[in-house]
């Protein structure tokens, strides 16, 4: 298993609900810098911020982080990372972790676990994390992405719908121990990232608004690693910043 890995952090300024989110202050520092901290704490040999915005680039550079300026036309963080691996001329078998810029609470252990999973799965080019659902309410929450996996830990499908459907209990199981939530962090082999921009986006991706379905539709294997817990409160609006600050304070 390769012990070395890179974390690439896509960070865009534009956001419908929260413009400038990577620069939003949490505990007196921009969110993006906390995310970089988590990557460093995970033991990444290299941390690169991929952005198309000069202010984000300046904040990261001033803090001593490596920055790659990318096109403003990318539709997803994966597309942005595809440009990064080309710019850096990385080898096809290298592993890159895609850590979103708005994940300042990602546990470093989760990042290490994800890298280990893809390193040991020589047949796969992509890996992600899953965790057991905490409540039955999450099963019906479209903002919580569910995933069904096979006995080998490979993802069969991702959905915002409650999958699998518990027919005996009208979709509302008494226990949620067999249901898994998808955590939006990925590990890729560089060869996959080179191929990704050429992959046609299927209708499934548009319907669910889940870009990982493109990989499955094209026959890629996505291996999963199970972790316990989650990545902290989501930060989709300015009003949710205080939740992240409180969670970050508890980590210290």
C-alpha cells in the first residue's frame, strides 16, 4: 500500500446560496484554511487548493498553502481536479483525495481511511466513505445521500431517495442499521481523473444531481470504506456558520 497521497481541495467563490463560502470566517479564520488544516493533520504529503478566484488563492498562499489556478468553467470539483492533475503532470497510479473546500470538520482519520481503502483495492480507480444512518428521518431527507453496497463493499447505487426501500414497514424501518449514508469525499487514481472530463453525463446524474453516478454508469467500480460518525454540520448558508464554529471549538 502506498503511504503517500495528495489532497486536492477544490474551492470556488460562486455559490447560489452562499457566495464566497470558502472565505467565510470560522473562529476568526477563513473556512478554507481550516479545511487545509484537516488535510495536513491527515498526513497528506501534498495539499493543493484548486480555485478560479484570486482572493481565495491569495488567502491560501499567504498561509503557506500551494495553489493551482483553474478554469472558471468547470461544472464540478472533479472536473477542476482533472485540470490539476494535468497541470502537475502526476503519474496515472498516484492517489488524489478530493476534499471539498467547505469541509472544515472532516476528521483526519476519515481521510487516512479513504486513502488506505483505495490503496488496497488495486482493481478500482475510485473510493468513497459511507457511514450508518443515525435516524430514520435521514432516510427520507433528500439532502442526505444514501448508498447501497454489495458484500465486497462496492457501491451499487447512490440516491437522494430512501434506498433500499423497506417494503414490510412502508419505507420506515424500525432500525436503520442496514442503511448507509454517503459522505462526500473521494479518492481517485489519477488515470480516472484524466478520463473523467471525456465521460458523458448520463440522465441518472441529472435526475439525482449526483456526479458519482456518472462513474457507475460508465462501469467504474467505486469501493467504499465504512466509518463511524459524520463530518460535522453542513454549511450551506451563512446562518449555519455558528454550528461549524461550535463543532470546531469542541475539537480543540
